[in-house]
């Protein structure tokens, strides 16, 4: 089992922050109204990962009203899902009082979501390396939801951890107003992939046998389905998303995105001590600092660090950028910088991480 076997769910917790109590009361009010209108608990499954003896299963429970099969409403509902604007994903009603039944290879487990409707649990399994399917269901609903889970081969020695915003997808996060527009308004089909990054990640995954690809971002779980479709549509290799919650926590107004990334990196290093990770990020959102800290603390778990450089205007708004030789000297791992995937691929080839054409 991995070093973090606990699940996110109902437990004895300290006094919550006032903002969290207000948020919970608002969600409870909306949930009562939704249930009166016939909305049922629905699982939004996320891609999981694990080893042959354990699997980390993730998902979110929200209230939704399913249209009748074959009806015009169902066709319209499906069409809307395929072209959904970001703000819609933030208007669903999360529920934390409905147990979720997880079935994988004939074994069943029950988990409770947290106050935001998210469940994040590690269960014991006996699975072969590769992709498997997990089935999830909730009380009061006859629907069964399926989620992929990638089991990492114990013989694997190389993995990829990649940021999303401004790394594989151009969102201009240093510009807050544009970032808000991209997150809450812009249709997912209009989001732009960073040039060359899909080819780079696909080449890396194909070069190294059984490579796990983890997408680590400070984005909210609400947008996970949108991001998954974006990555698939633009031919990025499939892999789990590790996102976070937005909004108040038990002791503060907002969650720390930086701490989410830091703890996720440490967790992955402890779960897969035999893997050397290629860390991919950008120079506009703390990735350099976090990756440098991680490389110093876990030198045996870092193959290299690849940083996508923002444009000159973005870099100015982000407060400038650091130098690769400085980070290499401090962390011990090689660092490469380029504005796109092609430039990073050329330098990773020089390091021997990618084969020459």
C-alpha cells in the first residue's frame, strides 16, 4: 500500500472557518431545492492511478437530473456537455452525504465524499499493469459510472509530471482578467494548446516503456471533465489529473494551490520510489521554485526539469524568470528552457531523455 492510505471523506474535524460554514449552508439550501425538483446523486468520475497492489480512485458527487434515454432532452444534454463553457461546471450542486460504491475486478468498496463532494481514496487491489476500468454508483440512483485507472508497472523507471495552465494549454494565468475569461466563459473548443507540447509528451510516453503521465494543476476539480476532453481532443497522452478544490477550507478563506502541488509531488515520490520524473511546467506560476525544492529533497526521483517560457509580456507580468544554470546548480538535476514543445524536445534529446530522429 502507498504511504497515504487514508481517504478524503467524513471524519471528526476541527471547527470550520466561518466562510466554510456559510458555503456549506448555501450548498445545503441548493441541495434541498435540487432534490425537490427530482435531481439525483451523480458521480463525476476522474482518472485514477496505482500499482498492482493498490489504486487511488477519485471522483465527485453532484446532484443532476438525467433526461429519459433516447429523448430530445438527452440529445441536447449530450451536445451541451460536448461544448460546455467553464462557468457551468462551477454551478453544479456538490453533496457529501451520499455513499459511493466502487467496484473494481469484482471487489466492492464504499467511500463517503467530503464537504465539496470529492472522494479521494486508496483501495487494495490485485491488478496487472496498464489500464483498467472502475465502476461507481450511488444510493438512490440506478446509473453506473465508469472511470479509467492506470496501474504503473513496477519495472517502470521513468514518469512525467506536467502542469496544465500555460504549459500544455495557453491560458495566460499571469493576466488575471484573461485567466478568469478563459476559466469561466471561454468555450473549451476555443482553448489553445501550447505549440509542440502534445507531440513532445506523446514522444516521451512512447519512448519510455509503461510511462505514467500525471497532469498536476492548481485548477479546480469542477473543470476536470473539460480538461480531460481538451487533452484528448488535442492528442495529449492519457493520464490522471491531480486538481484541487476552490473556495474556503476549514481554517482559511482559500486553498493554497502551491501547497497542493508541493504535497502532490511528495506523495508521488513516496508512492513510486523507483521512478525518475520529468517535471514539466512554466516560468510564470511558481513551478520553478516548487520543482527546485522537490529536486533538492528527492534527487533520485528527478530525471530533468523542462520549463516552457512565457512570452516577454507574460514574463514581465509574472515578475521575470529564473536562469536554468542556477536551478541546475542548486538542485543537481538538468533544466531545459524553451517557449514551445519543439524547443524542449531538442534539448531533451541532447540530454538523452529523447532519442535522436
